[in-house]
C-alpha cells in the first residue's frame, strides 16, 4: 500500500461520521444474516412437516419390516451428501414430531406455527419423551418461543442451525 493510500485509510478511521456509518453497516449485515437464518429455519421446518406427513402416509401403506425409513435415508443421503438431516434417526424424529403435533388439529396447528420459530435441535428437545399431553407441550413451546427472539438468534452453521447469543 502506498503512503497516500495508507494516510487516507488512517484519516477515515479517525472520521467519526465514517466510524458511525461503518458501525451501522455492521449491524445491518448482522441483522440481515439473522433474518436470513430465521427464514431458512422456517422453510426447513415447513419441509420437515411435509416430509413427516408423507412418511406417515407412505408407512401406512408399506409392508411391515420393509425398511422404508432406512431405504429413504440411504437414497436421500446419496442424492444430498452435504445435507445432514436425512439420517434414519432424524427421519424417525421428523415422523415423531409430525405425529405428536398433528394429533389435535386445533392445538397442533397453533403449536406448529410457533415451532417454526424454534431451531430443529430445540424442537427435538421439546418433543415429549414420556408424556402424551400436547397441551402441556404447547405451553412449553409458547414460553420457549417467547424467550428466543429477545435473547438469542438463529444462525446457520455448516452442519445445521444453532442458537447463539445476540450479545456477541
């Protein structure tokens, strides 16, 4: 870098108007990244909801023991090797998630609208392991989704979607 370019660069770094503009620009970039990540998460969960419905429907007509989910997982992972969400285990979670929240249409649709605000990994933690009380879990989801926008943001990572602090 020449002396003229270097001194011009130093001048901008000391210019308060430029510094404020740069600070605002950085904040806009971060906000845009968050909005994009939230949109990706919402779209992913909408896809998982449809996939869960399709899996349930197709399994209802499949023969017992034909390895439907295992084969589906193999085929999807072969076609999309860079996407981590098509393991047999995750397909079972998608199916379980769909079945749980689709049981009661009135409560389920409200819960699903709220679930779109929650990253997939957090949805897995919300899915009940031992209880069938959807009303209880709807309350948990409502409380959970009320906390996320105020205290954290969804940021995509190479292997998935993760929650991070906005204070960073």
